[in-house]
């Protein structure tokens, strides 16, 4: 039995036990399974699930892109802030400027970001 088959075998047994409504001890007694083997495999599979696979490789490199932003202008209490730019978000990358207003449609934003992702 391969390691993967052994893992699947014990995972199936553990799931059968847990959905049976019986205690682990009673279920193991009824099915002729050593309670110590049962708990050993529960612990082994939980530990395995928490440890990342060392063989797994990252297939895609993620890059960090700096986003430059203007500092917020200080306003005095009671003084309305002048809004010279209606854009809520302004992105600039390689000379390309993208401005998004508060009332922009989500589908348009998604399509624009997808197009930019393909260009960059």
C-alpha cells in the first residue's frame, strides 16, 4: 500500500467513525480497530494537513508593484474640502494613469484591472 493509499484508507475510516454518531472507542471496538492505531492516524493526518508540502513548487512569481499616492490635504473643522479631482483612486504605472471614481461600475473596474494585468 502506498503512502497516499494508506492516508486515504485511514481518512475514510476516521470519517466513517465521526459520522457514525458513536464514540471513537465504541466504533473502533465494533470495527476491530485498535484505539491507539486510530488516534495515532488521526494525529498523523492532522499534522500532515498542517505542514506544507515541500515538493510543491510555486508556479507563478508574484511581483510587488509600488503604488504612489498623494498625501491627504489637511482640512480645518467646518471648512469643506475642495475636490479638484473627482477620482477616488489614481494608479500610475509606467506612464499609464488610471483614475477610478466612487461611482465607477464594479464590472468596468474589474475589466480594466484585468486588461492592465495582461499588459503589465
